[in-house]
């Protein structure tokens, strides 16, 4: 059981809805979005809710969407699944004509998550759905976390998704930002709960369940990649929040870096 950050001898299960510090009844200030600690209660800035979290810059989100779209166009221009972009960029441990991660092509751990189905038909649906979710989730998370921590969250989720895909299907080419997007969904779930907001009433819980059902419903979807990204996003967010509680954002970033290194090493071993 955590103890109050101002009274170390008092156990509590309540945290400040703004900074996350554990607080005892004497330190709680009721607000419309949960309890706040004395310091945050004196602040004039509003606590971010599911609606107000979107009020801020989304530069990193825009850049990520731009890279994904440009990469998909490059796939089509180079010849689709037989083109150099797909052959040398898709995530795979080893496949016909693709040496893969097992042979030292470690960049595939990252590049595979920026490529999508290189066809006009299915590819439009694939990249369109992922970029729509990235835009929605990015508007929620990037303003709340800041560009640097949001970027760290995305990268950690991406690498965790790549590890999951290689762990279960190392010899099957995998492309798509779905693993990273699942990580953002997991992050949004954790952030909403920390702010005293029911993730299911906010729609994030249902979105995760719906996408997991879709993952199991279709045979050509990397379920392990989606679950890996989801777990990576949750762990990365917990690391960032731990840094907030310690009043050191560097701690959270170091936690994300450690998770990313683990995902890379484990992915290479799985390949």
C-alpha cells in the first residue's frame, strides 16, 4: 500500500488526479475530476479530462502520420510487395527473398511499423484505419505527455509490437502501425484511470476490446503484435507516471528506454 507523500506514516489508496502523488484524507481536495493534492489544488491550471487532454500541440502525431503516408506511397511506387521498399522494410525474422532480422537486418524492427499493405484496395483501409486512430489518440495523449514523452511512448509501443510479432510468427512478413497504435490505446486507458475517468465510459475501453476482437477474427492480422504493443504502451505509461510521482521526467524516459532495449534484444533473439 502506498503512503501519503506528505505523511509517510499514513497508508492510502488514493492518488492526486493531476500529478499522481498518493494522498491521505487530510491532504485531499475534492474536485469535479477527482481528488487533488494541496499543491495541485492551489494551481490555477485545470486538470485535463478526456476532453481537455486534447487541447495542445500535436506536432509529433502529425509527423508520424506523414511518415506513414509517405512510406506507403513509396511502397506503391516501388512495385508493391515485389518492390524494394517492402522487401527490405517489412518486419520478418526470415522469409523467402528476405534475409530478415535473423540475419542482421535489425532496422526492420522499426521500418515494418511504418509500412502498410502495399495495395490500393486493402492498403487504403489498412493505413486509413491506423492513421485515424493515431490522430484521435495523439490528440489525447501528446498534449498531456508532451512531444518528447509521447514520442518515447510511441517508440516503446512500436518495438514491443515488433517483438510480439517476431515471438509468435518470426517467418511471416508483418507491416503496419497497429502495434504502436494499440500501445497508445493502452496508454490512454492508464491515463484516464489515473485521472479518475472511467475508460469504458470515455470509449477507450470499448475501442480496445473491439480491436482485439477484430484481431482474432481475421487470420491475416498479427494478434501477437497487437498484444505486444498494448502491453508495451501500458508499461511505458506506468514508467512515465512513476517519473511524475518522483518529480523527474528523466526517470520515466529512462524506463521507456529500458523497455525499448528489452524489446529490441528479445525481438532479435526471437527472430
